[in-house]
C-alpha cells in the first residue's frame, strides 16, 4: 500500500474516508515528517485542552510517517513513550514533527514533537517494526 493509498483509507490518523479522523496531511523536510493541525472541541479532555490520547495518536502518526518516508513499507508501533510538557489547546495551530533517529534491521527508533509557537507541548520516543504486507 502506498502512502497515498493509505491516506485514502479509513485510518484514524490520516485517512480521508474516516469521518471522525484527524485527517493529518504530512509534508517532508528531508527525512523529517511535518504536519499542522487545529483540533476542535470534540477532541477535548478537560475543557479547552486536547485529550492526551489524541496527542499520543498524533505523535504515533507523525513518527510512523517519518519511518515511511525513509522506508516506503509498512511498520507497526512496538513501543512508545510520551512526555506531556504543557497543555495543547483546542482551536490553536499545533505543529507536529517526526524523525527517525536510527535503525537496526527491521527496527526504527523515532522521535516526535508537538509544538505551539516554538513551545514544546509533548514529545515521544517510539520503536516501529517493519512488517510484511500480510500483517
């Protein structure tokens, strides 16, 4: 499945067909994946604050896109650690970045961030594993 085919799918992170999905659109700077998003109140945890699970999902997606940029193959998340630094607010532009720090065989070690106006709101380290098309 190509990246474009995946984006046309029902994926919660980037799928165009998912009516409640995030519809993330990535651009690339070198091998880094980048995206901007404004989330509305339906993604709140506390009033005015984006739910931590949604922040985690966005970090997972942007790091996976960074691996895909390098690899052009399917990967799955094997491990992920998120640190929340400051609240992400609804109705504000959030900037996402994802990078591959290193790879070892089928393993891809990643780093991702969510920022607002240069302030780090959340960061994550992830481990993604390359899998076959049957997975």
